[in-house]
């Protein structure tokens, strides 16, 4: 057992280690701060909360100005050197806001139209985790396209922690996207999803390779328009294409392309595909 005098150098050694790591590590905003900013922005896009009331237009505009300034500050921190771009990136994002909102409105309509359990558009906005994950993705994706580092991934990871839905901000996802239930969905960075696609819980759109040298290759599948993918399906590979209008049954495991209009399903004896 160490004596107090012998333990003192050990305590100093770990303190020195931690302080050196502190000095050597680039500082950026925390995921908690990004999450707060995201939730405040979503409150402005979907003004459904009685806890977020404004006495007049001036107060409303001031809140938007705070969100604009905070995004610029967060981007500035993430860029670290290219400081002059922070304002341009933030301005470009908010200029894109009408298009982001238009895409989200189509997502809301698709969720309402596609789910018999949805009683109103308002219910979709208030309670559906899939919409929250999609909204975070659409915000993060545009920032990713601009070239903003770190922040887009923190946005989608904050949504991941809240919803259990993991969408990489680099994925390309079309309009009228419907995530039903959603828990456990994973959509990889190079996945491409067409318009009017519906995905259930536990679906993975993943890669066959996890080699670092394949980082810039297309590793994740392409899902063409109007495809439905049921719970627990796993679709892997950058060359894998699920043809337009196909239905992918639950618990299927797919690593090869299927033609448009296919029905792919799993049975205990063998997976089957029917054109």
C-alpha cells in the first residue's frame, strides 16, 4: 500500500498528463451546446410550444438573430483558422432556410399520409421521433455540403441520442422521406435515398467494408424512389441498388441489387425475391 508521501508524485504525474492533453487538444463547442441551439431552431421552425412565446415581432426577430450569431460562433470555433468563412457559412445556411422548411413540410405530409395511426399534421410535428431525426439531418446536411466541419456531425448525433436514429449528415436523402417508429435505424455516410421512401425501425443501410482506405469510396447502398423497407432489414454495399418501387421485407439481409418493383422477403428456409 502506498504511503501518502509516495502517492504524491503519482498524483502530480496524472495531473501533468491531463494538463498536457488539455494544452494539446483543439477546443470546440460541446455537443450539449449544439443540441440546445438545434432545439431552439426547431422551436422556431415548428412553433408548437407554449414555453416559446414572443410578445411581438421584435422579440421574435431578436431570437432569430441570437440563433444566427450563435451558429456563426460555433462555425468559427470549428473552423479554427479560416475565420473569414464563418459568417458566409452561417448566412448561406439561413438563406437556405425556406428550402429546408419546404422539404420538411413534404416530409410531414408523407408521414401523415403514410401512417394510419397519425391523426393530424400537428401530431406528427409534436410527437414523431422520425421527423425530429429528419429535421436534424436536413439542417446538418446543408452545413455539411457547405464544408462546415464537426458541427453537422454533432447535430445528427444530438438527434441520434434523442431518437435512436443515426443518420450521417453526408447521406443524400430525397423529399417526402418517412421514418416510422425509427429506433435503431442507421443510414451511412454515402447512402443515397430517393424521394418518397419509407423506412421502419431497425433498418441498416451500411457498408460491406470498414477499411480506412475506402473512406472516400461509395460504401453504402442506393435506395431508389418509392421503396418501402420494413423493420430489421439490413442492406449493405456501395454497389447495392434497391430498384424503384420495391418492397423489402423485415429481417432481410441484402448485399446485391434488386430490380425495380421487387418484393424481397425472408423465410426461415431461405430468403426469396419476387419481381
